[in-house]
């Protein structure tokens, strides 16, 4: 673990008061992976009409905004992140009329719809790239091209410009026979990198933004932001090699190099500010609610904080906070969780809004990463910390990763490796179909085969079963959102937190004139007794159980004396 137990004594007050919250500042964002959410036509692939059918479910549990992973027309080499037409819908998912119907229904239900924008690269089938290959005027430098260098061992061969590696293994340079140059691709060879040093590229992407904003979407989650820019070549046109990292001996592995020239370049922050300014200007011209900007970044904390803005520029409303995803696992102790909270809250300027992410389509599911006993605890933490929460579809019912064989693997990140190491790279386990009920294919599809296998536990872990149960992950999740939406304390209150011992984390939210709310979470498989009032004198002597994890023996509205509380293994309680 990166966090040390020396933070055990950590106990901090953090003011989080907003004079007036905008809709996104305490929003419940919900990521839908369309391919896996709901299939309406029996082809084994989720689609837009399936999503529209299930919007009432999202409304019922309290979701305020839905982010759709890419639905654009695509050859699907990377399941939609390789875009062949930014202004059309992938036929597997439906038509533009289906999208319009989805957006209309979302608006009727008061759910914001957010598109996934992929600005760093395109499909090699997009007409921009084809025009660039053919050196059509205005498109010559839409992508990053280079002659490469003669191969001293083979005069008919050219060598790549440098040693840069693709995220999906091997060289990040691909030779194009027609243009007789290499092009850069930081991901798949079928995903050429756009060249944002050409101002025409930014204008083309603004045109894409305008198209979807005019349709009425509420904003964008912007993909792979750290990769937008690479370092400039030197005066001789040479790109520098990146140094070895020393973390692996596999020269094709992306982690073989330190990516100091291909990520987090200074111009990337300028790009973030330009996108925010464009969205703000659109609102100024057209009115309506804030068009939100969610930025995907796994960068170092000091760089992420620049995404928010500076003295003269506004940046992303929500630069994603992946610290729980990347810095915690099943072995993490309470001080580790406290340190993760501090990492964000101590670095974030107070005028900005925090956000918390515990899962997505690129990382193992919560129940598989932290252990099934931690599902409710992590959702409680997500919902009780100040700011926006981001939930990946299925985490509300505690879906688990599926063990997928090499034969059934479809993720290019894994398929570009081999049967011995593919599980280090695959993202398929967390992308499997949503489990709606105990019928065929978990109610996801009426077809004979689904695009990825369904978890064998679907008869026990599904929406229908959990809606009917007296206590379930889904009911805990729904109760948490309801509390967030009704509690002024959670919306505007101060934050205090501490690891009471190695295994129990306490999170207190307080607001003058409103009820104090306390989260106690036992992250261990052993019972723990804690003395909360020794930590915080502002905690009432007795509090009522508002929400209890599924393994708890306590019931809602049960009164507890806070002076001494014993928590069962993995028990978590929200007290008020």
C-alpha cells in the first residue's frame, strides 16, 4: 500500500459549505456501459432502447445524471472508443431517432444525459484520417506524422521515430504505406492520435461539441485527457526517447517506459481550460443549466488540481478522483482510507467541488477489488463524503467480476497480449451484462448468446431479488442517495474524519442547525470496539441508525450509545 499507518492519528475538519449548490455539485452520476446495460432486441448487445426502458429504475434509486460510454459509429476495435463518425450512432446501439427518444425520456424524468467525448484519437476509418493519409488540403497535419529513419540493416525498411510505446503494447508508431510515413497511436494502431497543435483540430472538435449540445445533452465526460498533447519535436524534427521505468523487463509493456513526453504536457491544461470556456460560452448564449465537464485523468495529484482552474481560468467541473480505485484494495486499513481522503481534500482549493469514484469500466468491480464485505461500506463512503459521487452500473447491487477465459476474451488490451499474461490487462471482467433478474441471461437479453458471459451468481445478485429483499445492497444504495438529497448536512456540512484504529474509519458531517451524520466502517474480518466520543466531542451521546450494511444485525431507527460501539466484521453504519 502507498499509504502508511502513520496517518492513524489523522483527524481533520474540512469546511465544505456552498452558499448555493449547482446541480452537479452534489449530483449522483451514474455511468452506463451501453453494450452491457440492457438489450432490447435480443442480439446479445445492450442498446439505446434498452437504456430508455430502464431509465425509470435509475429515477427510482435517485440517479440525477447518466454518463453514457461511447455510442458513436465505430468499427468497435476498442468497443466504441475508436470513433468513425462523431455525429452518428453505432447501428448495434440503435439510430439517432433512438437517441432522441432516450434524451426526451431522460428529460421527462429529470435525469441529465452526459456524452462520452473521445478527443485524443479517432478511428482510422474516420474521414479526417483518410483525408490526412491522402494529404487533402487542410487535413495534412490533423494527425501526428513522421518520416521515421532508415533501417541500417534493411535499406527497404524504415524505423519508427523513437521508442514510444502504446498503452495496448508495442510501438506507438505505425507505418502507413500510402502516405509513406509513420503516424502516432498511443492506444490501438486503429486509433491514430489527433494533432492539437493544429488549431483546425480544436475547431473540428468544438463542432462535435456543438452538435451534441444543440441536441440537449447536459455535458461531457472527456476521455484520456492526459494524452491530448505530446512533447514538440526538436528543431531537427526529432521526438525524444522516453526513459526506462525499471518496473518491468517486458519491452512491449506500456509500463516499460516513464511517459514524460507523451502525458501531462503543459498544453493539456490549456486544452482543459479551452473546453470549459467553450461550454460556459454555450450556456451564456443559449441559457439553461450548467453544461458539465468531467475529465478522465489518472495523473499525479498536483497536475489534477490544475484541471480545476487557476486565478484567471476555469477548468473541469469534475476532474475524476480515482484515488480509491488506484490506492486501495482488499488489504487496505482504515488509515489508508483516511489518507486517501486527505490526499484530495488537502490539495483541492476550497472553492472547488470534490468528487469520488470507486469504479468504472476500466477497473475491477468494487466487490472484487475490496472484497464482497466492503460493497456497502464503499457506497456509504462514496455518498457521505462532500461533493459529487460517480457510480458504475452494477455497483449498486454488488456485481462481481466474471472470470473470463482467454477464448472468450474480447478486450483489445488483453487480446494484444497472450494466454499467459492476458489477465493482467483485461477489462472484460468488469464489463459483463447487467443483472436485472433471475430469468434467462439475467434479464439482460432474450438472445441465445450475450457479447460477454454473465456472472453465474445472477440468480442471487440481481435487481429484482434485491428490490424484494428486506435488506440488500440496492436498498442501502437507494437509502444513501435519499439521505444525500434530503440532508443539508451532507450537501453543505463540514467534514471530519479519522481512523479510530487500524480497522475502523469514522467520517463525521456537521452543519449548524442540522443533524450530525456519522459513518463508521469496519474494514476488517474481526469485530471492533471504538470510542467515538473520545475522538469528537461534538458527536451526540446517542444517535439513531439511519442505514446499516447488509451484514449488520442493527435495524434502522435503532438508538445507539456512541460512547462505545462494537462493529461486527465488515459492518458499516450511518448514524444520525
